[in-house]
């Protein structure tokens, strides 16, 4: 369905709703929409959130952990152990803004966003594991009880 998303968007930004849990708590499942824009190679630095195509060509939004030439190590904020690799050609763009469920638009370069990111990433991995597990259960519970 989204095989040619980059071609459809061209050089424009596009919005897509987050569907997974891997970026909790920064991005929530079905609660947030990310605004992705094409970017220059120089913008692809560790710490930025980028959209890329995974092994099965699915679109994935994760944080750049490390870059080695044209190879990137990516990981979700809620995945403290699992990483994925992609090449420069697999990168669709970077997440520029987040649109919250209530309509609030958050700039990913804003000081408050960057502070939240740093605080979360500075939290010990074992604590992040339990926090995200509770968040997933709460989100699942809310989704089940909405019906």
C-alpha cells in the first residue's frame, strides 16, 4: 500500500500515524502522527528520529543510534536491546514534527522536546523496559475498553 510513498510525496513533507509501540514514550501507538520531511545527508546524525524502510520494506520510525558511513544503526526508544540496520538509500526522511491526538503540534527541534528525549534516553535501560511495559498494557486496555 505504501510502497511508493516517497515518490508520491516527492520533495514535500507528509504525515503518517504511528502504529507500533517501539517509540514509546516519545511517540504512542495510534495517538501520534509524525510529519516526515526529506532531509540532507548531513541531517542524519545520531539522536535524530528518522523514517526508513526495514528488511521487509515496511516503513519504520526509529532513532538513529549510530552511523558508519552509509550504514545506520536504528532503535526504537522503547526497544532498549533490539536494533536494526539500514543504508542511506533506505532512509525516507526525518521526523520534523509530531501531531498529538489533541491536535497540538510539537517541533522535534524544540528545547522541551530535546530535553524530554535526553531525560528518557538517560533513564537506565531496565527502568525504561518496565515503564514501556506498563504503558503498552495501559494503551491496550484503553483500546479494548473503547469498543
